[in-house]
C-alpha cells in the first residue's frame, strides 16, 4: 500500500470522526433542550390549581387518544 493511500485513509478516518463528534454534540444539545422544555412544562402544570391541572391533563389525554384512533 502506498503512502498516499495511507494518507487518504487517515484523512477519511479523521473526517468521519469529526462528523460523528459534531453529530453527537448536536444530539446532546437537542436532548438538553428537550429536557429543559419538559421541566418547564412540569413547572407550569405544577403551578396550576388542582382542578385546572386535571382539566389540562384530561384535555391532553383526550387529544392523544383522538390522534391514536385517527391513525388506526
């Protein structure tokens, strides 16, 4: 195997590693954003009075049931 072939393979491996590292960083950022959003929603639900909270949860549940039934 020539030295130019080894150099090309090494460069390809380095490029692939860089792409994987960038993808992992993006995935980590999206996961953190999702976790913060979920925490924010939980905080907002916790701030509601019990009757309003129950109504919101019932509405969300009803909407999801409609979505599931619509896909069947």
